[in-house]
């Protein structure tokens, strides 16, 4: 079950990490953010992750698509918060 709390928690975490990632000039810091987000994605509400990822393998876990994925995740979560609750 997807709760408002799980959406808010995911949004707060991903939004904060995205902002730091976006403006960071340090590759090590970016790698650490990717790792933290990957760990979070593996432990977050599974139903929410599946909807957010649209069933795509490696969503938020792949270095090559990370920047795009995190922005897409934030947009998805913002849409859920605005439209469903």
C-alpha cells in the first residue's frame, strides 16, 4: 500500500539528494549520493518504487541514467502529492 507518508518521505529524500547532486563539482560526492539513493531505492516502499520506475530494471541504480532517473522520480512523486492527496 502506498501511503502519503511514504510518498512524502521519498520526495524529501530524493529532492534533497538531487539538489546536492545537481550542483556538486566533486565526483566522489556524486558517487556517494548515487550509492545512498540506490540503497534507499532498494529499501523503500516496493509498490511505490514499481510505479515510480514504471517497472524499469535499474531505476535509480544505474550511473549512466541516474541524473535523469532522479529527476523523473521527483516529478512522479510531486504529481502524486498534488493529485492524489
